[in-house]
C-alpha cells in the first residue's frame, strides 16, 4: 500500500521508526554551532575579555553586526539615544548583555532554520527566547547565575527544530509518495508535536555534545522535564522547567492558563512562594518585548 493511502497512524509509525533509526545510527545531520556564536560563548567566559575584543569579534560578521545594532536600538533596551556603533552598544549595555545578544542573534541563523516550515520554527524560536528571558528572572529571584540560566532556558529545546528538519528530510529522501504522506502528517499538529516532543531531548543531547555546551546546559537539556532524576544541576533543571512553563503561559495562555501554571510542585521545590510567582508574572510584558526584539 503506497504511503499516501495508508492510515495516518501507520504513516506516523513508519516515519517515527525511520527517525529512531536515523538517530541511533548517527546519521542525523546536526547543525553546526555558528562560528560567531562559538567565539562569543568563549569570549563571554574569558576573564580577560574586554569591549574592544567583543566589538572586533562581532564586526567580523557584518550581517550579525547589523542585527545586533537593530536589537540594541529596539524598545527592549530603550536606549536614551540611538546606538550608532558596536562600541556605543557595549558602553550602553555592557559586555555581558551584548555577548548575550550576539550569541542569540547568531544562533537563530544557524540552528533555527527549516525551509518550508518557517511558521513552526518561529514558534519554537519565540518559545526559546521567552524561556531564556524568564530563566534570567527566576535566577535573579533565586540569586543564581543569570548568564548560565539564560543559556539553559534558551537552549533547553534546541533539539526540536532539528527533529522537525530531520523528519522532513527522511520523507523527501525516500520518495515522492513519502512527501505526500509527510504533508498529511504535518497537517495534523498533534502528529508533529508527538514526534518533536518524543525525540527532541535525545537529539538535544547530541547537539550539546557536538557544540561543547557547558555541563549545566547539557544536563538541563536532558533533565529539565524530568528533574527528579538528575544527579547534578538539579536547581538549574528546575529553574528551566519553571521558565519553560512561564514561556508557555506567555505565548500560548490558552494551553497554559495561570491556574495550571501555578499548580505545580516545582515552585515549592524551588522555594518560590506565591508572591514570588506574582512578581515573575509582572515581567511578562518585558519578556515579550525582548522576544519581539530578538525576533527581528
């Protein structure tokens, strides 16, 4: 029976098995960490880094430099006067903030690209941005490392766009009939979610290893949704889980209403009281402004 005439459940099962085989055999095509992002990440952890080094690094990629200046001039950062140069941006925002902007901007170009599925990828990207921004707010409330928390929040679902792209490539590589079958599956959002939710963690772990991400980020990718089973970086995993729920509440409140958001033991486990959650929720507008700025 040709794939396009098979029941949707059979199509999904065959596609899922092909996806598993691709992951297990190591044939999955993992994105490269953009060179600029890699250099920015290394520079951010260098105690001898200075504004001149960061500015010079960003200048090596003219498209990135332009993107960074647009973000620095956005309402999210509310410059008192137009930011006209990277040196000016460093002076206004500081090395840490500008490093974060540069890393995020370069990451979007590299990992969050799936031709033909721009809307789906945009939703994943916005969720990652919101998770990163909320992770910083939770870290401040808990007096944890803010920069590390941002990376955990931003990258905790880095496997999702890769699973989507891999699924698409599997179908296209097989035959025209599989392309038709894939179109049928992708028309059903629940089918797409099943594949992405089921395998993004496994793929994310592979990406973390390939990119040489910090240990706490790799651990968060693996355990943020299952933090009871982590042996290290438990606080970071719980923090990221909270940030993920806050991002869902902000971007898809119909799926994560406030009552559902609050009704989870993770807040108590993090020693976040109802008034702490109230304070986190007051940052929603600020986080949305950052998401929109980073999404330029």
